[in-house]
């Protein structure tokens, strides 16, 4: 019976050195029937699903036949006892034999000039290069996507075979270029080692998140007869929802859960960016991966394995890093045709130098080799993914989850930011400023208000319930929430009761009442009705979030239009907009009206929507970029492309700055990669660069691009 994979397979694929390497692996996987294939050479990852899970080992062996080292995600790449990776061992061995070959150019030791000594020194280096680059080059040609290793192996082989011919035919020192062949191999291997180490730094943010996952947990079991507790240490993967765990001071929390006993302070900095520990007590939620700094907690597991917040964050960040912005797709298309073009240029260089420039055969050959080596498109392939991985990883480490590389581009293009009001610009904590009763006692109005509002999850309703805690409980029947307007119900005695805004009148016309004795509706926020009579009015005030005005000022300074879009009353919205500096207000909007407004804004300019409620989910999904706060509903989080992991609007400023700077770094990288090739190829073609200098320049260009991307890791946060 065939079994299907239920989630993507994740593999480490070591040895990919350019975009074309990744493209070759992807084509192989697709040929083998893999689906949803994504291969990223910068992070050395391949993700895909297989219709037949039992074919995984066969597929892994196939990738190895292409010339790469493969391991399942989570395994450590193969290394020797000294901790050296295969690429590092190849480099050090090559270096030992290459240095004497270079030494003969500066010292007069005659034995180093002997052709057979040079052949003996160069042969091990060439064989290492032929094995390392040749396998990859041949495999890339088989998949129809020639990679940079084709250029390297052609250049080194030409130099080595030409020198070997000169040695065997005793043609003299003018035909010996062993040091050229060996130097190319050693220098390119050095470049690969530097790339490997630097690229690992770009992915360190995800690895840091993975390391937060505590491997073990202390399970608490209770004897049903005696009530005695037993503490057992088990693997975190074996914990089930509903089981209770003991967390002691200094221990990491292995799963998501709810505190059932004890108190303590939890460090949530890695997940939220909040530097201060958060106090926890019974009833509070805790998140796997955070650390209990002080205290002792009994926690009941509410989510385990891949369902935990940390696991979802890791998956989200990895998926985001794997996505390609449009500029990457352009770079991929260029890289795909770059190798054949370079081969043509190298051949043309050889022919023109030999026939038109009247250069010697060996001179023409060396210039063609220099073109092959210096034109390797590594820097072009590294330009975008290293910046994207670093930018998204840096954001995740500082409390901002960005769901895709294309989101970074769209963030940089946003010209309008639309804010929801309650829970976004305001804290969502409301106070009853005034309560007025009509024909009923104030206590009666408070009781009805409390019992109606506790059936709603709207922030205002929850704040009212908190403010009226302790009011008498009254059973209500047929409770119905009228979306965006209020709640109505029936008492056991048959009395119709309702609470809501003025818009409740249009939903339940009978509430308007009849007759001259009906009091006019005051300018309040909430109203309480009993049958068709108004019996209470409530004035609510909410609190503006810290830093809201600073963030709006930042957006205005960037030339971004700011808009307040809310279902609240016009005068309240205008007062809030004036306080924080928002320039445009759309008030008293129903959810469907919010959606139409976002569609209108997005049609005019790229638009970001910042919200947190269920009512905001359609608008978040429809905006160019949806931005959700971490305390938002799950629906809102799933609808958004950017998630701010802490209830701090300064994270929004960080998100925009990360998007802008990442795109800036990508443009710098691409400029350097193209500029380097445009300048270097003609210089190599006319003989101004030797093959050895060309190899150094090629390796140097890769390192420049990587370290330029790594600057994003150290971008200063605005949250101080």
C-alpha cells in the first residue's frame, strides 16, 4: 500500500554553490514525481512532498549522484573528528599542494621548476577539483541547467591538460601552467568555504528559534487512589494535550500551555522581543520556547509538536525565506542563460586573441580561461536570497514575522497605511466614563449590561464585563449577536432586552419605540433597551497605545498617507486621529464597508491594513499587505502577511524599515554582481587579469555580496 507524506519533507543539501545548482536539484525532484518543490542553495535546503513516502531514500541517493551531500533536516552535515566539513577538508588538502607551486614563482629553487615535480603537486589538486566540480558540472549538464562548476572545470582542465601536454612532449616552461590549474581549484574552494560559513550566519535566526525547542519535559502524573504525584522526564515529542508538566526556575517551557498552579516570571524575549519578563499566574497562557526565569509552574499542555506557536513561527519564517521576490525571479532567468553566454564569450575571446590580436596560443588560452573563471555567476545568485534570508530572519528575531519575500517588496511599495481603531491604535481597555439610567435603577441597567455583553468577544464588550464584574447573574435565552451593531436576547419572563450602538435600531426597528414619551437617544456609545424602551445609555472612553503618535509621525515623514478606518462614531475617531496625527478618517464603517474602502485604497496605491479583530480579517486579506498584532484573533493572523509579535506599535516601524533596507541591500548586491561581471569580463578578455587573479576576484565578489547582506543582522531597532 502506498503512503503519502502528510507534511513537506525537508532536506539539507550541502554543496550547492549557485542558483543553477538549485535549479538542477529542483528539476530532478520534479522528474521523480515530487510536488511543491522548493530548493534554496543559500540555505542549503530542499522542501517537497512525495506521493510515495517510502521512496525518500531513493530520492536522496539520486540527489547525491548529482554531486551533493544530503541529510534529513535536523541532522548535522557530515564532518570528521576535527569538526571539518567535506568542503573544508578539500580546501586544506588543495592548499598544501598549491602553495609550493606558487612558491616556485618567487624563489629560485630549481627542483620546484622541474615539470614532473609540478605535475606531481598539481595532480592531487586537479583530481580534487575534477571530483568536486566535475560531478556537479556533469550533473547540471544532464539536467539541462549548466551551473558555474561547468566554467570552473573547463578552465582548470584546459590549464592542466595544456600543461600535461607540454610536459610529456618536452615543450619547455612556456607550456607549463600547473600553478594556474591548482590555484583556480584552491581559490574557488576557499570561496566556497567562506560562502558556506557566511551563509550559515544568514540562517542563524531560524536555527536560534529551533534551539529554543526544549527536547525534554517533566511530566506530572497523579495516582488516582493515593493522590501522590510522580515526576517523570520524557521527550517533549511524547507530551499530549491535557497532560500536566512541572516547570522549575531556569527551565525552558517545552510546549504551549495554561498555568494551572504556581506563579513565576517568564522571559519571552526571543519570541516577542520584549526585554522584561512577564509575570504568570493560574489561568495565564505560556508559550513553548520561553524560559521561566523565576518561580515554579504547573502547566497543562494545550498545543504540542507542530501545533505549538514556536513550531508555527519556525515554519512560517522558513517558508517566507524560501519564497522568491520578483527581482529574484529576474536574477534566476539571467543566471539560467549566463553560463552558455559565458562559454560563448570565452570561445570568442580565444579566437579573437589568436587570430585577430595575433597572440600566442597559450596567451589566448589563458585569457579564455580567465573569462571562464571570473564570469561565474555566484555573486548574482547570492545577491537576493542572502539578503532575504537575513532580513526575514532578523525580523523574526526582533518580534516581526514576515510571511514572504514578496511581502518585503510590497512593504517597500506601500503608500497608504490604514489603521483599525480599537485594539490597534488604542489598547482595547475601556472604562465606563458615565452611565445614565431611564425609568429603571442604575443597578438594573448595570445587571442587564453585564449579562448581555458577556456573550460578545468585542473588546468594548469585554472591557464592560471586566468593569462590571460582580454584577448579579441573570439567565438569558435566545442570545443573538447582530454583527457590528450589538446583542439582543430574551429573559425567562419573555422580556426582550438588547444592548448596542445606534445602528442597533436599524437591525431591530422595534427598539425605536413609539409615542411622545420615548426619550431621544443621547450622544452616547452604548444603549440598553428593554422591550421597546430605552432604559440606559453608556459613555465609553478608551486608551491610546504608547508610541502610536510616534509611529504615525514616522509614516507621515516617509510620505505615506495614514488613514483611520473604524466602526466607531465620527467624533471619537476624529478626536483620536487628531491626537495621533492621522490625516484622514473613515468612521462608522461596517465590516463590508471596511472591505470596500480597502479595495478602493488598494486600487489607487499599494495599501497596508493594520488590524486585530475578526471583523478586520477580510480587509487584512484584501489589502496589499495585511498587518496583524500578536494579540489578534487567529483568523486575523492567518489573513495577514506581517505579524507583530508583541502589542507594541513600534514593531510596525521596524517592519517598514526592514522591508526598505532589505530591498536596498538587494539592489546594492545586484548592482555589484552585474557591475563586477560587466567590468571584469572585458578585462580578462584583453589579458589584464590572469586566471589566478580572476579566481580571487570571483571569490571576493561572492564574499562582498554575502557580507553586505549580513549588515541587515545588525540594523538597529527603534525600540529602546
